[in-house]
C-alpha cells in the first residue's frame, strides 16, 4: 500500500480527535520503557507532546483505516533523524526516512522531532514521527530498532564505578501552587520593588562552598523582604575530578549546612552536562546521580522541608546524534541517563533552564534558527519533563536576552538575540509565567535575571529586568 506523508495538518482536526478520546473513553495505560513513557492521555492542548500525539493518531487513523479513539497505550521519545536510515531502501535522512516509498528527492528536511508509538486495543502497534514544530507528520512502515531508545554514552562518558546508591530519605514534595521568583546579584531596594511589583515570592542566589558562612545572612535578608530563598549550590569540577568520593562527601556537607540555615530550596549543581561545569570525560547522568543522591540525603536529614531541585542541564544539541562526547551531553540524553540511574527518588522538582528564546513562549513555530526543541518554551518543557513524568518542573533560569540600549553590540556567540527588544523581553517573560502557571506542572519559575550588569563575553546585563544603567526595562505583568 502506498504510504502517505502529511504536512500542515489542521490543529483543529487534532484537537477534535483529542476531545473525542476524553468524551468517549477511559484510556488504559500499561507501563513501558522508563524513558518518555506517557501516562494515560489527558487533553492538554497547550502541551506540544500532546499535540504531537494527537497529530500522529489522526494520521495513523487515516492512513491505516483504524479507530484509535480508545488505545491500550502510547509512548513517545525525542528523536534525531539527521543520519541516513540503513533500513530505508534509499538510506535517506529526515522525517521521511521511516517511510519506505519516499525517495530522496521528495524527502522533507525536518531532522528533529518525536517518534510516537500507539498500541490499539487489539494489540497492534503503529509508529509515526512528528516534527517539533508540529508541521510535519510521517506514518512509518519501517519500524524503529527499539521504541524509546536508551542513549548510549560516547567513549569517555561512561558511569564511574561508585557502588550502589544510598536508600533515599523521605523529604518535602514540591506541592503547592506555581510561584515566581528572580535571580539577583543583590537585594537592592530597587530589585525588591521590581520583584514585588512583578508578583515574585522567591529569590535565587548561586553559592559555592567558600561562601557558605554568609548563607544565613542572605536567607535572613530574603525573608525580611518577604521572599523564599533558593540557592543554586555550585561545585568545583576540578576538586571533583581530583578526588571524587571525598569531594562528594564535602559537597553533601555543604548543602546540608544551607538546609540547616533555612534554605527553602536548593538546586544541586549547575549545568552538569557540559565540561564548563563537570569534569570532561566523566559527563554522564549516572555520575551526576551519585552526587545528587549523597546531597539529597544530607539535605533531607538536615531539613526535610527544603525542596531539592536537580541541577538544570545546559540546553544544547551540540553533541549531535551521538548525544554525548568527551565535552558533554545533550540535555535530553543527560536527563534520560539521570532517570535510568534513579534520580527521581532523590529530587522534589526537575530543574530546567530556558535562556535562548527569540520568539514568544506560546509559539511552536517561527524561530528562524529551525525547530530544535530548546528554541521553544513548550517543547523545552516537554523535553525536560518526559523522563520524569511524575515530577513537577522548576525553571531555575528563564530569561530573554536583549541588547537594546546596552551601548555595545551583543557578543558574537549571542548574535541570535540581535532583534529582541526590551519590550519583547518583558512581554515574553510575563507570557511564560502565565503559561507556566496554567500548565499545572511547573512549580517555580526563576527569572534570569533581575539586576546583573556584566556586558562582555557573558552578557548577563542584557537579560536583566533592571538594565545596567539603572533604568527599569519593564515590570512583568501577567
């Protein structure tokens, strides 16, 4: 039978199909592979993964002439089709490389998206691919080698032998309503005023072991101004590399001191998926979980009310289809490794960063750089949440860069933000906060940042709500 490929399916068609399932059926979910296994479908029209599922199901129903209003299960995982598919007769690349009848000249150029499997009530499993921008769908007749493929680390990124993980100590769950906060350079009166006018109730500071003695003062300052305190507990990659076990023990003692001092939340490390923050050659989610487990138990023993947030990885696809190399891992692969190593039992909230957006957070298409998921707020959230479906998300950095009125050009590595205005920055931050609050699975969103002034190779001041010249770029209103 001739296979079909779809482009630009109506979102209304997808949503109509989604609504049909909710109205007519109770979907049964049977647990599958741990990576990106989705619980029973619930209509969440703003969630890109749900929309992708809806598009895939509608395409499969039309292509295969089957009814999938009631399904036995569905799964999804993020996929990379940039390499040729050896199972395809023409070894083509792209979204259509799972469709045997598509030839190279007709193949579409989408190389990133979701692979979705849907199992009918009769036990028949169908596969489809949906691009991250939700514009392209391919119903597959060449089956993937494995649904929910587990990432294979590149040489030099394998887990370091460290024995079994400790029994997790119960602690606080990340319950409660969505809350907003800001990352500050200091709690000046102007910063406090801007944050309160924006409805913020959290303040974030990064802290290293050498500054643990002043943590109580920072906590007291935050609470005196009506804020909860989140510490980003950064580590020393060189000390970790030199004596891993001893340093993990020291780090665990460090974060326990922060918890004892009254920290309301602690983020364990910062961007551990890249060699700027973690020892090269040892970057693997399982290695990080060894430190996470020790830190988590130390915190929960010291103060069970302190929220534990996993160290947000740097959003990146730099490491290509392999997923990992000596210098780091793509964030989605790293979080899959974390999940497989048992990270969920040691955290209350999944830490994420989003700081490279140049379009509105509600947009699912239109970024001139392409459709890579870390460009879009919705797909970035789904990307981080999928390995941890039962945990809420804590955005510990979320910001938009604007070089407007900075007096010098944006550094070359950040040229993608050249067209973003301060007005857009404010509008998009407010919109992101609104979307996050409405999702129901985002517990905290920390705006990056409030009042940093640095403007060089690391243009922190361009992310600031209070611009480096002291003027207020904008107050978020949502």
